[in-house]
C-alpha cells in the first residue's frame, strides 16, 4: 500500500516538475532580480531611493492616472458584461456554443494588431471620420486622448469580464429566479436581490482579470495615447529601455507589484465573504 502511494506521489511530482521549472526560471528568478535592483544603486550599494521615487510627483501622478483609467475601464466592462451574460443565459447557450466563441475569438488575435486596427479607425483621417464626412456629420477627435485609451482597454479586456460573470450566472438555478418572479418581483428587483448577489464572485474574478492588466498596460496607452500620456507601465518601460536605469525601474515595479498583491488579497477576501454569505 505504501509502495503504491509512493509511486503515486512520484508520478505527481513528475507532472508538476515542468511547471515548477518554468515558474522558477520565469517568475521567481526575475522577481529576485527586481528585488535586488530595487534596493541597490548603480554602484551596488544599498539604498531606498528607488522605492521612494515611486512617490515622487511625476511618478505618482502617472500611477494615479493609471488607476483612474483602469477603474473607468473596469466599470464600463462590468456595465457591458452583465447584459451580455444575461442574454447568453436566456438563450441557454452551451459553453461550446458559436456565440461564446465570438467573444473569445478576438483574444486569439495578436493584441498589437487589434490596437493598430483601432488606430486606423480613430485617427483624424481614419475610417470613422471618412464615413462621418461622407454623411456630412461632425468628425470625432478622440485619438491621443484618455477616451481612446479607455476604448482600447475596454475592447481588449471585455472578454475577461464577460466570461467569469457568465459562468457565475449560468450556475444560478432557474427555479431561484422564477421564485422571485412568482413572489411579485420585477426584473430589476430580481436582478438586484437574486442575480447580482449570486454573481458577485464572478464579477470579483473579472475585476481582478481586467483591472490589473489595465493598470499595467504599455502598448495601448503608447499607441492610442500617442505617446503623450505616461501611465505607470510606460514609466517603468522608459526606465528599463530608454534611460537604462534598471534600479529605478525595479523600485517602481516592486511598489506596483506590492499594490497588485494587496488588490488581489482584498479581492480574495471579499470573494470568500461573498461565498460565506451565499452559503
């Protein structure tokens, strides 16, 4: 019996080993380098200046702008995802339905190509303005603005909000919803008191999957923002690539990583509280 159990454990270790090697090589070691560079200067001496630089007026302003755009994008994704998820539930679509793949399909395309597509659409002489000019309508000029960046963030990360919310909603028993209607509740009351509370775990998961990458985006803000809008991701990229100051870039990155971990911790705690409330 012990021999079989030992063989089973060894077999499981073999399965886990490739991921362990990958995680150690591409997560743990780079993180250790970031920690080392964060607390040293270019001469290798210990310093806290790289950490405190995050709170300098220029860098902290970029961080606040990043949080602002990420929050707005996340809220828009939530507002768009619930109607879509409810429509998909009402049609009783299976997880392998063609309509489900429609929302997943853009994720298979290179993100840079998707951004260039929006750049072509939104630029001053782009397709949208050409169509508006044809109908003698006023042109739009949102390229290189916060609105263009938010549009790019929503477009790129909306599927990551739809799928978790949809997975939560389809788990709600139809009898539970029908019971609310039988007791006299209208659609809005049913959504407020039944559907929304039971789908919060999926929404929390979606928030984590949208807010964090939106907070650290580089490419979207660079192209749709015209390089004139410095988000915290762009600041870190400049420190590493342009100024070659790995110490300062690592210090800012480390503070941002801590902030992300705190966000994930709070989300997980809220997720657990919601599970206990539902139970």
